[in-house]
C-alpha cells in the first residue's frame, strides 16, 4: 500500500517538474525568438505577458463553464424569513436573530412534543 502511494507521489512530482521546466523552456524559446525584434528586456516582458494572458484566459474559461449553485430553499416560516432579512444587514443582528430563531425553534419543538395531536 505504501509502495503504491510512494510510486504515485513520485510520478506526481516528476510530472510537476516536467510541466514546470517545460513551460519555462517554452517561455525561454519564445523570448529568444523575440530578442531580434524587441531586445532582451522587451522580449522577456512580451513573453511574460503572453504567458500571463494564457493563464488568465484559462481561469476565465473555467469560470465561465463552472456550473452554477442552485438557489437556497425558501424559508419555511415567517420568523425564518424575518430573521434572514435582519441577518443580511449587520453582523450583530445576525447573531441575535440566529439565537432568537434557535430559541423559538426549541420552544416550538417542546410544545409539539407535549401535544402530539
């Protein structure tokens, strides 16, 4: 079990190193190709900008295609709706309303336990 885990870890480290050095060498090759047109500083700046835009574009595409969260279910009673509206405004009313809501819930549950019909 530990041998398999160790082998998987080593493969993961090797893959990360290959990606790291591969991207670095691609950037160096692009910069070397652009040195004749822009000089050393311009080529490195342009290469860094291109690589940064590729990463930002990847983040943008992943954010666009991420599934949306379903909306939360509506509150079951008026008190929950009222306390939720209070909780959105200021943090202290949120704490107080949560405590009050729990207290009301405990009282209602006790009354239901006493009167099962």
